[in-house]
């Protein structure tokens, strides 16, 4: 559900690197596309955070109810006698529900970050792709007598 610390750090570094690269895109149109991607992602992030803060109590209550319902289901597998006792702890159930709600929120934020990184990466790759005609002309110019790769002649 949630990313490991290494994965989260890698995602944040990749996103910061792509944002930095996007600042130096060659054309104004490409820069504007990158800016729109960043603004859209920031709006999604802000919306997700506001939703988490505003609806957190309701989500915890719903998750707590789900956990209680799940624990109350009839299990067809035989259980040993010591496992048949009721070990219900309301505080532990509340903490588990809060943890699950928090992890879902973090996963939502990471998903938005990953989408932004993918879109910025695609934009950077598109703008960095060499023009095939220009590449052909450059190759032809160097092949016809461009700079020599040989070192100085040995006498």
C-alpha cells in the first residue's frame, strides 16, 4: 500500500530532478506544458490533502466499522480453544483504522507524484529527442570531412 522509504525518496528525487530539467526546456510551449502539469498535480495534491483533513474522522469511523465487521465474520476453519476468546480492543481497532486511512492518503499522494513524474519525464524525452533530419545532416557533414578523430601523426 505505502511506499518504502527508499522508494519514496527515489520518487521525490526523480520528481525534483524532472522539475529542474523542465525549467530549462528549449521552447516556451514546452515550458508552459510543464508548468500546466505541475499546477495540475499541485491542485490534485491540495485537493487530496483537504479531503483527508475534512473527512478523516468519517473515514476512520467507516474503516473501524469495516474492521469490526471483518472480525465478526463466521470463520469456517476450526480454531483452537485459546483463539476462540474475544480479544476485541476498541483502542487498538481505532489505531488500526487511523493507520489504514493515513496509509491510503499517502498512497494517493504518491500516485499523484508518480503521475506528475511520468508526464514530466515524457515531456522531457519528447523535447530531448533528436530531429532525424538534423541528425542525418550532422552525420553527413562529419563523414565528408568534418573534424578528424585521429590524433597527431607519429613520425
